[in-house]
C-alpha cells in the first residue's frame, strides 16, 4: 500500500503540473518574429537585412546567435582573430562558443595555420572527427613522435574518413606503419560496413602488385557473382582477397549462393581468407534467420569475428537454443563488447542453462537494477521485482529559480519556443552538462512547466542518485490517451511506452520518413486507418492534432494486436517495421519474447521493441502501484503460422 500511495500522490502532482504547463507556457514573443527573420536573412545570404535586425534583437534571449551569424561569413575570408576571441571570451563555456570555436578551428585547419589552431584547440570540449584529424595533422607538422600511435586508432575505427583525415591515414602508409596486411584488413572492415566507395579508395594504399584497376574494384563491389565466375582466383593475393570480398557481397543478397560459390573455390584460398568469407556468410544467414547459419559459422573455424558477426552468431545460437555456442562466442568477444549489457545478460543465461548458477548470478548482478531492458531481465532472473526507486523530493522554488537563471536553459527554451528544435535540443543538452541531481530535477520541472515534455524526460533521465520516475516516464495528454486505450482494450502502460519511444510526446514530431505526431503515423497508414474506422472528412493535416493522432494510433495498435496473437512484442515490432516483417521474424518453434526481440534483424526495430517493453514496465508500476516483471510481459512468441489469405494485410 505504501508504494501505491506514493505513486498515486506523484501522479496527482504530475497531473496538476501538466495543468500548469498548459497555462504557463510562454507565448510567441513579438521579438521572436524578428529573430526568425534574422535567421532567414542568414539562410538567403542577406547580410544587410541581418545587420538591420541586429539592434532590435540586442536584448533577446537569442541575441548571441545573431552575433554568431554576423561573424560566421568572415571566417572563410580571414576573420579578425581578435573579433572571434572577443566573442569567445564573452560567451565562454556556452554551446554557441563551442560551435564558433569549432567552425574557426576548421578554417584554421584547412589553411594549416597551426600556431593559432594549437592555441585554441585545447579549449574545445567535444571535437568531431574532422577536428581530431586536423589536430593530428598539426602534431605531424611539429614532428610529434606519438602522433602515429593515435593515427592507428583512426585506421582501425574510422571507416569513412572526412577529407581532413586522409593526410593522417596516408602518413601511416608513408611511415610504413601500415603494410598490405593492414590495408586488406581495413578493406574487409569497410565491406562489412557496406562502405564500398571508401573501400575502393583504400585499395589505392595497396602495393602496386596488389592494387586492382578501377573497373575490377567496381565489379567486385557491384556485380560480384559474374566477376567471381570468371575470375582466376588462384592467380595472386589480389585475386584471392577480391574473391573473398566478392563472396561477402554475394552473401548480402543470397547466403546460399555465396556458400555454393565459396565451396567451389575455397581450396584456392588461404586459411584466413577462407575463414573470413565463411564468417560473412554465417553473419548474413543469421540475420535472415536461416537454419544453416551456425553450420556456416562452424566452417569458419577459429577465424576472428567482427563485432557484428559475433553478435549475430550469438543471436543465431539463441534461436537454435544452442547455449554452448552462446557461451563460447560471448567469452571470445573483445572485453568492451562482452561487457555490454546485452551480452552480460545472455552469458548469464548460457551459464544458467549449463548449470553454472553461481557464475550466472554474478553476470546478472553486474546489470541488475539498471532501468533498461537487460537490467529488467536480470532482475527477473534474480527473482527481484521491478519498481521505481524511492521518489526524490520535488525541486524547490529556489532550485528552480537557480536553474531557470542559467542562460543556456533560457536559450534552449527560447529556441524550442520558436520551433527550432534541433538547435534547442543541442542547447538544452549542453546546459545539462555537469548538473547535479537536484539541478537536473529542477531543469525537468522547468521543461514540464513549459510543456516541453521531451526535454523534461531528457533531464530526469540523467539523474544518478535522486530520481523521479514520474518525470522520467511522463504521461501527458491522459484525457485523450487513457480513454482511447480503454476503448481499444489496450494496456495503457504499453500505449504510453510506445508513445514515449515514438515521439517523447512532441505533438509536431516528424520523422525522416514522414511519420507524424505523438504516435508517429505514416500518411498512408493514417489514411487507411481513418477509412477503416469511418473517420469522415479526414485529411492529412489532422494527423498532428492530438486527439485525432491518438484515435488513429490506438486504433492501429488494436488492429495490429489482433493480427498478431494479441502479443505486445509482436505488435511493437509491427508498429515500427510493419506487420508482415513482425510475422516473418517468428521461428518455426515457440520462442521466448526476449529471444524474439534480441534477434530482430533491423537494429532500429530491435532497439525500439526493447525500449517500448521496458518503458511499459515502468508505466505499469507507476499507474498500478505494483512491482512488475518484464518476462511476464514478453511472454512466449508462438511458432510461425501461414497467414490467412482471407484476412486483409495491414499497412
């Protein structure tokens, strides 16, 4: 009862806060129009208009952006360093100063003005790859002997290098730190990552006797089967390596054909070439849930596995319930990969399946209590129920006032107010850096007050010791969402879990593929559902209306559920990737829900389903005031069944 009372109080408090949020949200200020006009002047290159608007915006929260825009064109034309340093000094430690410094450093790097570059670079907090490479170029110019060691890290990890990085990589060739073996290994990694243009560029670093001509390189990457059929594989190392690369390309479309071709030529390949090619076939087969995947992995012998290939070997073994393979594959992973929560959990499961209970529990203890999918699963394995931690005291007025006075917070909210979401999110995230838990809770309360729900969640998510899960798992629009869920006989915790993952409650959210609104509906899906439920006079512009979006979204969730055994894991996968795919990803035999989720081929959908189901656990705990089990939600996915041809396929 104690848990229920505290959660009920939290929800009532939250509901009142949401009322205040709608009442207190700042209006669109008149000067905001001038700011947006200034931004448009920047976009069109109208410097005169920008200069005319600048005095009008001198007292605006975003005046610093106007100053930044006025300085920016001068960077390419030899800006006065004193003017830039003055701007940086006036705005030190802000997001916009970081942005200006980064822009300036890139110009200095292009112009190879290393003395000024070296003076400013240490003040940069978050250098990107381009700037990191300029810094290495500068160190090379100063004959820094350790520069080559750091450059090797780029060679191993940076598969598609910005222009600034090419001189750094070429230095490794000139200094003979990288020889033919390392070049071919990089090309393989680029083929694995489908970075084919970058791989063909890397071939230029090979010794002349091993460098394919442009036509051959293009054929291996784009038309590998015809090339392989005609190739004299045994002729040279170049041909053997290209044959292995061609096999990897064929496997992406047809693993069985790749296996047939490799079986034909494997006697002409050396052991490392042959082993790598079989790992590629096993990997691609595992992603397609093919029964032969583990057979082809075994043909690779002890060949090293790329991280993705190793993870998919584990997933193939999970679907086949070969726990010994799960165990040995994870134990052979690089430590950084093996220590990820996913593989920590599944290694624990493999130990448990082998009767090694003590070792299993040690694995589960490493991640138990973490508020995520694998932490939830580990809690279940240790017979611990899942519930929100004790709720922190609400932020006081004084704490809120202090955070509210933070100029970065003010700029973030102003940017969000004028619908410049990308810039607003960046400012917000920068402002949260270094905040303690009390400050983060105050920032969350401020964002909630202004109706910026996604930023409220982002701040509450960062707390380390004091937590408020009613802020982490906000449930706004309850007057629309919960009745709609009840009408469709849907678990409202699952509906909110999905909505939190889809949009973080941003009503005008729009994805890169065109999905819109709280429940991120595609235009065609929205139109189809509207027709099915008899929503008259529906037009696409209504999809961002909260009530309409929730009506269409929950109606579609119900249709998806009914078409997929009323199983929320299948329905979550279907909501993200389509019902046909969710159905196809079943196995012939029953699978536990966690294994189904783990073996979804699309990384976006795999991550999505895990987060939706973990979200639902916490929403249920908040709504019902009862501890939860994620395994009971995940359940078991029944074996694959043929679709009923009489049933209309959902979009």
